[in-house]
């Protein structure tokens, strides 16, 4: 089994429901064990800004799926939840990204691991730190990475919100 971290986000429809459905699909797969789920974070959009704010989480899983098999399953989840790719960084019902996959490194254009922009994005790093405060990314401790990030535009959602 490999330890993997996934980033999930939604900003269309019932965002929390979209994330619940994606988590259910992860839990339903016989080769995926959901170990930890971060709190929910509301975040302003990055890149294309004329859209609703996102709801984001990071999920720690153990899986026997190989990286490209997992990528395919992430695509299946996005398809099942009706993600449409119209505008780059645009609105979406669900986004499921492989952030880290054990010690695996890939620079293939179809699958880049570690995720190429994750260390620039508070909406990934803050929830990742919450569930895995000891990890290193590209030989940097996650706390060092977070210190350099702009943390405005990210807000932890408390239960009941």
C-alpha cells in the first residue's frame, strides 16, 4: 500500500455535497483506504477570478492502485460528478488532484507528482499541514512552505456552516 495525498475542491452547486460524494466514491473503491480527511476550507479562486469561492479539502489515502490507475480513478470521479472543463482554472463541480504519491516522482505531462503548483497554494498546503504536519515536499518541511504563503483568502469552515 502506498500513502497518497489528494486535493479536492468544488465551487459549483452544493459544494459540500460534491465533496461528500467524491469522498464516498473514494471509500467505495476496494483498493483505496481513506485514512484522514482535513477540515473544509473556503478559498477564493486562483487564476480565473470571476467565479464563486471554492470549498477545499485534502485527503490522506492508502492505496494499492498504481499512480496512473489512481489518476484514471480521479478522472472517473470528476466525470461521475459531471465536471466540465471549459475555462482553465474555471468553475467546477469537483476537482480531484493527486498531490503526493509516496516517494513517487513523475514529470510526465499527463501526471506530474508532486503536483506542480501545490506549494504555491494555501488552499492545498493549509489542509495538508492539518493532516500531515511532518511531511517534506521537495526536501522542504511543510511548515517552511506555509510560512511563505499568503494566507488571506482561506478560511476554515466550522461544523454547521
